[in-house]
C-alpha cells in the first residue's frame, strides 16, 4: 500500500476543490435548545396533547362528517408534521375516503384534495375524475387560489400518459405565476411561490412541518390542540436533532483517533476515545456484528448481494476517477448513468433505511433483498438525485478538475448549450418522478417500504433546490 501511495504524485492525491466551509463550525457543541428538565416537561405535556388529538381523530372516524372535514384533517396532520403518531387512524380515514366514491365529486377543491391524498398513499384513483371540470378549451382550473394550488399539487402525482394531468400542470403553472404579480395578500402570495417552487409531494417532511406551523397558526379555522401539540412535537424533535449533531460533531484530532479505532476494529480501542465517541464506536461495532449474525442466520442469503454492492460501488468510483483523469465525457446520458447512478449511493442509503421499516425481520429482509435488485423506483430515485445534483453543481465544478457530469454529456450528445441541456435533463427528472408515482400505485409493495425511497428523493430534491 505504501508503495502505491509513493507512486502517486501529491497532485493526484490532493486535488483542490472549491468547497465552502460549513457555516456552523462548532455551534452544536455548546448549543442547547432547552434544559433536561424543560425537555422532560415538554414530553409530558406533548403526550397528554397527543392523546387529545387522537380523540379528535377518533371522533371524526366515528361520526358522519362531511368528506371535506376528513380530507382536511388528514392534510393538516400531515403538513404540520404529526401524522407519524397516528398512522393507523389516518389509514382508517383514508379507507373511508376511498370508499366514498361520489363524495364531493362536483367540487374541484374536494376532488383535487381527495385525489392528492389517496394517490400519495398508494390508492389507485383515475385521473379522469377531472374530466367533468374541463372548460370548452379543455382546461381545468379555478378562480379560487387555494383550489388552484391544491389542483396543481394533485396533478404532480401523475404517471406516464396522463395527458389531463400534464395539461393541468402546464396551464395552471402560468396562472399561478401571474397571480404572484397581482395584489395577493403577502402570506397567500408566499404560498403560491412555494407551490410553484416545490410541489407538496416533493417537499421534505420536517422542513415543511416547520414552515406550515406558522401558516396554520394564522388560520381562523385552526384546531388549537393540534397546533399546540405540533409545536411541542417539533421542539422535542429539534432538541433531539441538536443533541445528535453535538454527538456527531468532532475535531480533526478526534477524527484521527476515531478513524484509527475503526481501522483497528477492536473494543479496546475505545480507551482513547472521548465519551460521546465511545458510544458511537460501540454502536457501530454492535450494529455490524448484528448484521453479520443476521446474515449467518439467513444462511448467507444476502452476504453475496452485500458484497457485490460494495465491490461494484468501488468499481464505479474508480470508473469516475478514470473519467476525470482522462478528461473523458461519456457520449450519451445512458452511458453516464450506467456508472453514475450506482456511484450516487442511493441503493446503499435506502437499504440502511430499510433496517427500520418494521419489527418483522422477514419484512426487513424482503425489503433489502428487493432494493438490491435495483428496481424501477430506486433507479428513478437515483436519477432524480444524480441529475438534480449535476444541474446544481455544474457551475461550481467548472472552477476545478472534476468528473464530467450529465450536463456536459447532454451538451455533447445533442450539441446544445448548458441552458438547453438543463431543460432536457429536467424533463428526465420529471419522467423519473412519474416512475416513482407509478411504483407507489403498483400495489406490489407496502407503502411503509415505498415511502423510504420517496423520502430519500424529497431530501435530495430539497438539497439541490
């Protein structure tokens, strides 16, 4: 190994990249959102309010309320970020909404919200529910801004060939853009801007929750208990995230010691580590040993697959290094993606996420086995992440040596400008989103499994934006 390093020039080992240092520095080492006693008090109060909200949901389930009340309750719980506490209750409500085939069918807002919520959760709802709302020119729209935004969000849950949804997006995008320049109330204008920037299905849940709490607080129709619980829940999670960031923030010296401990792969190596790193190190060892044990119990069912993933990842990274060193630009986007999709690491991250899918070991194993086959939805997730990242980083990467991105490949393949290449690539991203929706509606996998790659796409999509 030393010989190989000696043969490489210093310029090959260290290629300068114009990365901007993190603005956070050591902020999280000393930051404390609340004291331990305050956190305990918040948790106790949150638990009481959580159960009161649950009773509200159960009252809606047990009563004969209008369809719109059911829809808006589900929508509120999801946007404000507390829906994960009430999965069973929300699923029950969704079943009832789905069974109510005719409810609100003459109201475009109700039809749009029903379509959005059901498709989002994997229910097959035909897009022809919007046909009755077409005008003489074949357009579906509304003069009500709230309805228009909901319709626009719903249409983004489209699949390939759904012309009516394509038309809804195209026609109403320009309508929403024109509304921003009118005398809309500032908060409503901001909602329109956010809708145009990122359709609701593609937003990051926790960031959307933070934003929507302040929006919901201003609504005259707000449920005070839901609002108070959402604030408490968000603050509790924020305290947890800050504590985790504190544990994960280390100095260069600590990083050196920690890396040496990982390389030794010995519990005795913890003697030199600070307390917080000892816990992380032991958790890494224990988790790895558990995975190894599980593989042994499965009679090495997945050992070969995991090994191939690791080997192939290394191969794809090496292929990209060769592209860079030889200044090679792939001739087609497909050629580029054959390497760059798998080097993006989406499959590995999603497999990791699947370890928390279910308490059922068999369910977890099936999910991981399925992910390792690189199915259509994970390919689509990888495309959104890979191409979106390339578009956003293209300008920065031109200032240093870099691997040719899909932007440069697209320019070469079609003989177009950067701007034209970006438009072509955004079309591929949109088609990949359609693939993601199609897979969610396929019914072959539970939504608990499919939501992992979907959330992965949303997180990557937000970072790129």
